[in-house]
């Protein structure tokens, strides 16, 4: 059993254990009454919850489809759906949803999109997702402030009570800062170098980065900035696609955050249509907070935060816990189960024993993709052969020794190493 399979088994075990504990604490005092409440749930509103989730899946599938068509005009919408569900599954079983991106990139490579082009799609999805979330989060915060619908509950962290609204603000600020930080780094080379040196220095000081890993981390950070710069430039050169995808992500956010309102309706709790937008705001705040929880699916934490957010609406804990179960199953476990079925039965899905989902591996592919872009700029022959999975890590081990503080300034080294690799492949094919 290799290390990657062990990681997946550990992550799935954590997810199962934490989910079991969350269910235990939800059901331990009122299991009978909660099940009775669920038995009497309104079927049409239950279907509305799952229908909204499927609508968000369709919007995300369209995003994959549009971006994949930039690289493969023959790419099918149904392929995009299978790809999305695979990403949904692997994101759900890995901490902070880190496993989905490379699973999707690998699946793209099986569906006729080059692995290096797939990494480009992943970065463009990340950029547009962050923009969409920033816009939706900002609208939500403005609405809540103007309508005085700010949540009042609090969470005790190390003996300090923090209002959940301010915790939502922290989550929102982190999302905004990530985007602003990357844009700042990618648009100004001087700031780029200074900030990376500061991050490296702080990492060394707090022993987050080992001394023998400093240059390696510098290379990784520069590679990520270069990839971000390249894909941001690509998106800004095609405003129609940028606006379309950001619009689709806004639809994803809206449909996802509408689900709690209809989950309450399913349990025969009428919040009143005046509270429809309040409910969307509270759901958004719940999401912003749960993004700070680094366990698979934010299991346990999501249920707890939801209880705090909506407790003022429904003081009856039996009804509230029934709503939590419907909401959580519709927004998380439903996609996890569908994704798991796709992984099992879809013949082009990645397998546990062959899939490497780490950030390092995706970064390695992005570096190769960068080299392709620089080669195109020099009118040299672009690599035609797809990268084999087992070659990526060894290839990066060679080129990273040649890289210094800025990847573009050292593109000659990248090109030289790439030519060596292509020459070796040609010799093997003869």
C-alpha cells in the first residue's frame, strides 16, 4: 500500500469518525423526535433543496465545460459533469478541499485535455471562484449591515468569546486578502520579490520553513505567482469568458445559500419571506466560518456553526437539528455520494493507487506548463507529448535546481531541461 492510498484511507477515516461524532451530538438527546420530524417533512421542499444543489452542480459543470473548450473544442458537457463530481468527491475527503484540483486535472488528461492545460484551467477556476465569492460575500455583508440582520451568537475560542459575525468577517477578509495578495504579487515584480522574501524570512523565524527547504519554497512560491500572473492575463484578455464564469459562480453561491431556507420549510418551519434574504446571509456567514476549519468537509464544525447562526430563528432544538441534517446531507453528503459513485464506475476517473493529489504535484505540472508558454513566446517547438504521471516528479527534481528567485528570468534553464527531456523521450520512442 503506497503513501497516497494511506492518506486517502486516513482522510476517509477522519471524515467518518467526525461525521459519526457530529451525528451523535445532534441525535443523542432527541433522536426519536428528530426522526419523527424528518418523517413528516414536506417532500416538495425536500426536493427543492436537492434541486437547488443540482442546479449549482450544473452551473459548476458549465464553468468546467467553457474553460475546457478553450483547449479542446470536442470537449462534451457530460464529461464536464463527471469531472466536476470527481473533484467534489476528492475535495470532500481531504482537509480544506485540497484533493479535488489535481483529481480534476488528472481526469481532464483522460478526457482529451492535456495535463498541463488542465492545470491552467484549475488556476482560472480558482481566480474566478475567488472573485465570485468576494462579490457575493461583499453583497451579503452590505445587506446584513443595512438591514440590521447581523447574527448575535458567539463562539468560545481558548476562553475568549468571539461573535460569529466577526468570525465571518475574518473568513471574508482572508478570502479577499488571498486574491489581493496574488494580484499584487503578479502585477509588480519588485513587490513580488520583497513580499516573498518577507514570507520566507517569517517562515524561517517561526520554523515553518526548514533551513534546507528555503530555496525550494522560494521556487514553489515564484512558480505559483507566475502561473497566477499568466492565467489572470489570459482571463483579462477575454472579458466575456471572465464575466460569464464569475456570473456562474454567483449563481452557484446563490443556489447553495438558498438551501437552508427551504430546509426549514421542509420541516414545516415558516421563517417568513421577509427572512428569505436573511437566511441567505446567515448561510453565507456559515460558509465563511467553516472555510477556516481544516478537516475533511468541515464535519462537526459546520453543524455547530449552523446551529449558532439559525438558533435565534428556531429555538426548538428538535426542529433545528432536523433542519441541520437535511441541509448537511443536501449540501455535502449528497455530492460526496454522487462523486463516490462516479469515481467507482466512470472508467476515466482517477484511482487511489495512481492519484497524487498533493499541491506539490500540481505545482510541478504548472511549472511545465509555464515552460510551454515561454517556449511559445520564443517561437520554438511546443511540446506535443503529454506528460506521464510518473515523469512529473523526477522532471521537477531536475529543473528546480536550475531555478533562482524568478522563474521567467530563468526560462532558459527551463527550456534547456525541457529539451533534454524531449530528446530522451525521442530516443526511447525510436
